[in-house]
């Protein structure tokens, strides 16, 4: 499916891009330039940069144009003139259910939208033997795990625990509803359940929320009872997403073959016509226009200086919000040997300070998992440990796609759990531009050290994903 580009919107992008060129070049991040990029990426004209939409495509072309004017080498697909370009098109095939999927156990069948809703799945069918365990326990490989909820449980923490159990080998994770999930039951029930058809067949898995009544019944069943999930599938639909990619080839004869990836994600949630308030545009100023601007500015500064010893890739991934489609394609199709990818730093939600840390500090997801954060801190980075460990942020951005491949990959952030997350209120007027500008500047020196050193970060024993 080819998305037609709105020429008037593209023209606006070119005009704003040209205006930014007029700002004097500088080796330091300045607030005016940060504001200019943010105004374009997170303004209403970009309609929330929905995953896989023409506005995400425009955002990718915009970021690519910045990489081009800052002297980076093109690392995307061939452009209109047959030369390498700065945007990579990713074809994405998705399967969806033609009818509401079900789970079956014994003589009972629960249907999506009634006594259960599907939170996520990567397959049209999955099965396992029932295993009743608690959060933190290890599931048996291929099991159908059942988790009961308690009053006051945070559904986000339960959701992360479910993801951890799936990663540990569970085929199905069934969780009991919480008041928050029940309040949004109609929204979950109304969703069309779909999943990406991966080039490499993943282990089938599904996460299901069940009603209180269903949970009570399941709790009385014997461990080992077979549970089946699935349903009739509709024809596979193909769409596209886009990554913006530029690079600086390393100057050193030896270190030049090694790569550091500095990344963000382009997309947000687009326009939600069923949003409860009058504002239907989910602008995604903090999430993740702020991180994308950080990558743009780092590209400008590092691209204008002496060529680093190591190769540096600057990447803004598409469709992170739709399951990390852009980053998965990137890591599955690296233009170099995977063992040469030394580290990845993802930038996500740096538009506001976090009251849990000092005003000048940023935090690094999974700080304790590797020696990368501590080493950058020794070189002046104002990086500290993530103050929100129960949120499992390490697993909630594109860095995790790379980390699961063994690459030392973390996310830089200052998200203080503000209530505009994934809401229409994540707009430009909520951004602290002084904080954001200071934050990007604070990492320039430490990153310059990383891309010019022979330091190879390593996972702490037992902490590798």
C-alpha cells in the first residue's frame, strides 16, 4: 500500500527546514534551534505523526533533510536520483482477526469483548498448560500463566510482569482485571486485534485480561489444564513505515569498523477521533519529538566537528508505538556485522524534568545492567539510575529491540510520569525548553569520548536481557 504525500504539507516542511538553515551554525545546542525543530515536529500540522501515516513519512523526510544539510552520509534507500538517500522504507505486513478471538479451557470459551479482552498477541493461535504463579516467579516454557490481581495493583506493573513472563517462555499470560482495565473495557473490546507478521516466525504468545468472574473460575482449575487461544484470521494487510538514517564513517583504521547508534523514534499516536475531549490530535511533543530533536542536534554538532574514530549512525525509527517495527527492521538488516555494533543510546521523552532526580540530571534505563552509564558519568554525563524501576522503562523503547540481540542499548530520559503521557495534552506548551536544551548539551562531551575511544561496554553478569 503506497501512501500519497500531501504536497502542501511537504512544502511547509521544506520552508521550515530552510528557515532553520538561517540560524547561525554552532557547536553548542541553542534553545532557538530546539524550538524550531519541535515546533515543526510536534505542531498540529503534523497531525500527531501517527505510526505508518503520511505524517510519519513527512517527519522522516524532515529528519533526513537535516542529516543531509549537516553533512552526514546517506544510509537509507536509494533516492529519486538513484543515489543513496536518508530515509529507509520498511514494509510491514499485519494479520488481524476476522472474528473476535477466544480462549478455551475445559468446556469454557471466553470471547474477546465479553468476559475477556486481548491486550496483545504476536500470533493467530497459541496454547499452553495452565500454571498459576505470582509476579516474579518463573513460568514453565510454553505454559499458560494465570496472574491474580490485588486491590491497588498498578495495571502498568502487571502488564510489564506479563511481558517479562512472555519473554521468559510463557505462551499465554492471563491476568485478572483491575478497576482501571474495567473502566476502559469498552475501548479494549472495540479494538481490532492485529499483529505484525515477522520475517522470522516468533514463538506464539498472547496476553489476555479476564473478568473477575472468569478469574475466580480459573483459580479453581487444576494446573496443567490445557488453554487455547485463537480465532479466524482476515487476509494479511501490508503497510509501510519509515526510518531516517544518516552516518559518519569512522576515521580510524581499526575503530572505524565499529559503530555507535544514537536513536529516537519518529512516530506518536496520530489523530484519535474517539478521544473524549475536543482535542483529537495526539501531538507527541515529549514522546518523542523531544528525543528526535536530540538526535538531530547531535548530528549537527558531531557532523560539524572532526571526524570521530568510530562510525556513528543517527537513526530516527518509525512505528515504535506500533511495536518497534522500524527498529526491528534496522537491527535485522544491519549494513555491518552485528558484533561491530558497540552500543546504542536511545533518546526518549526529555522535554520535561523529572522531580525524582536533580534538575540537571537525566536517567538511563537499565543503568545497573551494564557499565555504559557509569563510564559516561565518569566523563561528565549527568546520568543516574532510573528512579522508576517498577515501570520497567528499559523494556519500553526501541533500545530493547537491540538489547535483546545482545547489543548494549539503553534509553536516556527524564520522564517524570506526567499525566499527559499518550494523551492529547502532550503538546508544545508543556515543554521545558531550557531543560531540554541543557539536557542535549550535557551529553555532547561524553558521547564525543565514546565515539573516539576503544571502550567496549559490557553487560553486568546476569543482567543481559
